[in-house]
C-alpha cells in the first residue's frame, strides 16, 4: 500500500500544469478571432490622460469584427481596415479607410478613430469588449 501511495505522489510531483480559465475570459490569456468576432456597440471612449466620455446622445457607433476585417459605423461615417488577433492583442488597421461626411459629432468621431486604429490590448468580459492602448481606452458592449 505504501508503495502505491509513494508512486502516485512521485508521478504527480512532476505535473506543474494548473487549470486555466477559458481563453481570454480573464484578460490574461490568448484570445481567438472567434471571441472578438461579431458586432459591438461603443459605450465610451477615454483618450489617454482624459476623462471617460460616453457616446454622444443620438449618435451610433458600432464595430464589426470578423474574417480578418474590421468595419465601424462612426455616427454618419463608416470606416474599414484589416483585423488581426494575436495573444491578447487586437490590431485594427493600422490605418482605416473612412468616409468623411460632416457629422454633428466630428470631434468625438476623430478621437474614436484615433483610439481604434493600431494595436490594443483586448479584454472580453460578460458581453463587453475593452480595447486599451497608450492612446487610451474604448469600451464596447454586445
């Protein structure tokens, strides 16, 4: 009996793996393209060093991700660009092709587009997507 217990203990001693949470669920694991895929509605932007700003009343800001492409409706304009997901980094662009109609929310739209394009650390929670970079933070919901 002692031999069996000692053998089991010795066999388990070399196992250093530990359970992991689902990919991307806690923001520290790698994300897959399917986890970020879909349409997200912008809740707020927070340019670096500034206060969080909600989406202007009456304006619509949606982000669609999938199949290596990102597209966004930024009030009365639309933008599109490449999409890459690597680890916990989401890269949109690096440049976005956008229409340039004169919207009532142009200042907000310009900040949104500047925050969106480029590399961002992505965190997915319950129906939320947060993109954070040195440029600032974007918060989305499904």
